[in-house]
């Protein structure tokens, strides 16, 4: 009888402690769910930021490529049909001329159909445009560079950790063995990925008979050889 009388009192003393333990469980569960939701939102925000940044880079690359393709049309409209001119549009990526102490000389594929003068007053020989008629010429070239993830070009120049690319238009004259630089331009490429950078050069040069024009680049392995992205030419003004 004494135990039966004491049991309700004994159970009532334990009940608040048990009830308080049960009340803590939902709070812990809510905290876990809240932490999980915050983590999910954070990861989703990172994914959205990554996709948005990637889209911006691809959009910028497309704009650079479209601009590079459109630029040759200006040259075709400017040159006069009755005057000497040459316009090379397709770069040959498999061959280049290497000269010690100089940038690699780009090689081009000569297409007679693109030349306006049937007498070939401007000829193409082994990477050079050879002038046959003296005068003032507008000389131009565009070379498009792209991240190719390559280590060395055919001349042994390393392309790893390249911070900038350079394009040079030069001429070789009789009696002067060293190329004379006519135009030069450089662009920084450090700290970016999936980049496409066209470099355009154009200007007037006084040329003599048998002068040779050539295009040099700092790292030929980074040249984007897609048709329409590179061109080289000159015409008498």
C-alpha cells in the first residue's frame, strides 16, 4: 500500500524532467533544418555565380570572334582594283620560319583568286609579300590569339604562363640584312581563361622594289588558325 501510494508522487516528480527532454528535440531538429537550408542556398548561389561568370566569358569570346571575322571586309572594299595589292586570308599553322633572335615569322597560303592584278605586282614567297612596284602602300595585318593550353611552339618558345602577346609587321630591304620594324602592338592576357584576342595593325609605308613584308608574333602556338580570323596584305595608295 505504501508503494502504491507513493508511485503517483514518484512518477509526478519524474514527469517534468522527461517532458523537458521531449521539448528540446523539436528545437534541435529545427536548427538542423535551418542550417541545411542555409547551406543549400549558399551552394545554389555559388552555382549561379559560376554559371553566370562562364556565360559572360563565352559571350565576350563570341564578340571578339565576330569582330575579328568582320574586319577583313573593310580591307577588301578599300583597295583599288587597278593598283597592285595582295590579300592573304588563310594562315598555315603547320609551318613557320624561325630566325634566331627574332619572333617567329608566320606563313600564309597564297590564293591567286584574291589578288586583283593579274600581273602579280605583289607576290608571295615563303612568308613574304614581295613588292614589285615602288610607292606608298597601306600595309595591314590581323592575327587572332586564343588560349590553346600548349607549352611550346615549333620554334621552341614556351607558351606557359604567357602574360601578353605581340604582333609585328616588318620589312626586309636589299642591302640591309636586319628586318626593319614598321608596326607593333601587344595585348595583355594575364589572369584570364578561354580568351580570344585579335590584334590589328595598319599603316602607310614607303616601299621600294623587291622590299619584303612579313608578320612576326611573340608566340605562334597561340595563334587561332580558324579561317577568317587572320589576314595579311598591302595595296598601293
